[in-house]
C-alpha cells in the first residue's frame, strides 16, 4: 500500500486541502443564504448552478487543458476558485451567488480532471483501485472536516469565507511543486446515451436518480437543518454525519455488490435510503440533535455508494475498452440529475415545508428501487466471476471526467437488443 501511494502522496495532500475548503464553502453558503433570507428557490438555483458548472467543466474543461497544459490550467482554476468565496462574502446577492457557484463548479470539475489524470499516470493497473479508493475516502473525510470548520466563526462574518479561500489556494501548492510527469492527453470519445441505456438501463437510471437525490441534498440540506434549529452548528454536524456515513459505506456495500450482485445491492440500498428519507419527513421537528444526526449518517451510508454501484453494474455489461466511455456517459447523466434535483426540491420545500427535501429524495429512491426490481426480473445478472471489481469501478467512476470531448449521438450506429 505504501509503495502504491508514495508517488501520489503530494497530489492526495493537495486534494485534501482543496476539498476541505470546498466542504467549508458548501455548507457555509446555504447557511449564510438562509440568514440573509434568500428564498428557498434562490438557494436551489444556486445549487443547480454549481452542478451545471461542474458538468460543463467535465465536458469542456479539457479544451482548456489541450490549449495551455495541465499545470497552467490547474493554477488558473485554483485562482478563480479561491477568489469565489471572497466575492461571496462581499456581494450578498442571490443572482451574483448563482453566477459564482456556476464558476466554482466549473473550476472544481477542471481541477478534478487534472488531478485524476495525474493519479492515473502515477498508478499501475494493479494498484489503481487502491489509489482511487484512497482518493475517494480522503475526499469524503475532508469534506466532513471542512463542514465542521463552519463552527470556528459565526457565519454572518467574513472569516469563514476567507478561510475557505486560503484553503483552496494552499491546495494548489503540493500539485504545483509535484515532480510527477505531466499526464498525456486522453482519447476523445463520443457518448451515445441511447446505446448506454441499451447496455445498462438500471445503471443509467441509477445514476440519474442518485444525481437528483444527491444534488438536492448537497444544495439544500443546510436549509433543512436551519429550519430545525437556530443553532447554525446543527448544519455542520448534520452534513458531516451524513458524509461520514457515506464514507464508511463505500467498501462494505461495494463488497456486497461484488458478492451478491449490483442490482440486488442497489435495490436494497435504494429501498433502505427511501425508508430513512420518508422517516425523516414523518418525524420532522421531533428528533433531537443526536437523533437527526444518526438519521443523516444512516441515510448517507446507503445513499452515497449508489453511484459507484450503478457505474459498476453498467461496466459489468460493457467491454473493457468501453469502461471509461460508459462511465463518462453516466457522469453526464449524474450531472443532469444533480442540476435538476435542487430545482425540484426547492419547489417542493416552498410549497410544503423544509422536510419536502427528504420527501423528494424518498420518492426518487422509491422509484429507483421499483425500476431496479423490474430490471432484476427482466434480465439475468452477470455471473459474479465476470464482475468488474468494485475497486476498479471506483477508478472508472472518478476518471470518467478525463473523456474531454463529449458528443451526443441522436442515433446509434447499430441497434443493440432491447432486452439488454
């Protein structure tokens, strides 16, 4: 393990610092927006703007990299992402914040493209799963740490915005000073969503549903907690509890999907997550501090690994040379869901109450569970010995952003049997 991680240690340190700043900013902004009496719809638009920028960065950020190179792009995106929280603190306007969130999403997507290119370059086929699983675990862990940093100062001041900016800036230092060889440009690829659906309907629908639910959560969960209590620390604890639950589940649920099948694991995870989400709606306002955090951790445990499981399921039916192409298409679908989720959730919360966030999430996960159950009866599972290892699925799920040139094909070149 030490031998595999040593060549990428500087990169992982940079990721840890960057994502700590991202975690702080992601929780601070909705809390501050609530304190400034931004409407729930406005906060939902901010969340959708972030994921819109992130999706665009995944799809088109490579054009920048091809023009001026990995290092220059990384430094430029870090500078922009570092400036963004400072402007947030100075300009308290919903429209301006939405534009800034779009910019931040784009910057972080391009940063991930550069980082993951380097991780790929410095890892072998034998240890790539280990490297990327470590990358995922670090990302989730420091996100939780960044969210807890909102407790350092009152959110009404500028201090937390400054800290977020400093962290993002410092995250560039290990990468900028790294002696790793600049990665080669990956191949261009075309994404055919019709063919992708024919390869794995459950994988595509799973990524879409997970994007809707997770996008809504990341954008509006702090608003949900702000309505529960005037204590702004609840948002930090709740977000961190949920993320820690998700981090703890990556390998247990991944192992279960290797052993018992992707769709069965996805069905179980979606069903349990839906029950927890709807339980949150029914008990809205009745759970204490400990109770709501336990519920958040339980939901995160079952909800957050579903994306990687859906990607693994789709890759079980794909040829090895198509893994990254399939995963890039699923990343696009996830992004579409993550843009849609905050819009719909904010509308539901406006017309019901803040628990409407989990009402939408629960309904989406019920629909996903029902569809996966339908697919289980429609098509036999891939034998366990033909599964792509879950560790490899994590790698392909997080390197999909390297497929730079995405093109939508409205017609498949050849038909694929519908029953697949």
